[in-house]
C-alpha cells in the first residue's frame, strides 16, 4: 500500500491511500520499524552535524535554541515567526507548533533539533504552496471544498464522513485559515505515520492495544 507523505521529496502528493480500518487488539507480527512502548518510532535521530554559521535558518534557530541545541514549542514558534515562513499569514499558534514537534520527534524528547527544523521548513513550504494554489480568491483562507481538494491532492483517500469531520474541526465560520490548514496537514501526516508504522502488511488495517493507541495519539 502506498501511504501519502513526502518520502524523499517534499511536496510529492501522488500516492493514493485507501480508506483505513482499525481493529483494537494485539499487534500484528511482521516486519517493519520497531515501535517501543512509548509509541515513538525506533528510527535513528538526525545527526548533530550542523551547517555553516552562514545558513540563515541556523541563525534563526540558534537565536532561540537552548544549550541542548533543541527548541521546544514556544521556541519553535519564535523560530518560525522570525524566519518569515508564514508570509502574510498569521504566525503559527503554540498548539500547531506542539503538534509540529510531535510529528518529527523521533527521539521522543518533546523538542526539535536543527535538522528536524530544516525538514519541517521544507514540509511547511510544500503545504504553503498547496494552500496558495487552492486559495483562488487570495483571501488568505480556503473553503471546505478547497480543503477537500487539497487533502486529495496530498494523496489521501478519505470518506465523505471523515472529510466533513475534518472541515468541522479546522474551519471558522466556514473558512480555513493557513494556521489551521497547516495544523490539519500536520495531524494527518503524524497520525498516518503512526498507523503506517504498525501496518506491517500494508493492508490499511492494524491491530494494536488500547494503551498503544492512547500513547501514540495523545502526543499528537
């Protein structure tokens, strides 16, 4: 099964994903990345080799990062605001920054290193371009049917009921602002990654325990 996401190239929205069904129970045996009890993937963290000081992103990052070389949600919010990646849109909310960290927190520290920050910027830029493309009237917001189109363009094949629930969750007076759009994209990717790591047979169906479900979803 081809799950949506970015793989090696951010902004690749071509992979469709069938509707997924969840069965609560014991994990299905099989190959795939190990998932420890904490719910965090057993992927190696990014290396600590940093780029030259001339990298502008490095400047934004180190200006607010702590001595550990990582940023928490509040510091990430400052980094993103200073980088100007939101453009003319409102800065990202603290809650959106929290789930951004959860999406890329491979070592389960609750913080984000510089390479993760660079990866996040690439993802946000792809989502931003997609948002601009569907914001036909340049209002800075998109309507529910445009959000549905954007989700489909990213490769997700969701039921009308699921799409309606997503629109209700992220719209304000029938419009979706950029911050909410990005929050929606982050949540979709993070939850899909959580599910995909357990779908060892790539069938869109997973067995996992109630505790595993809570540990994985409550952190996003």
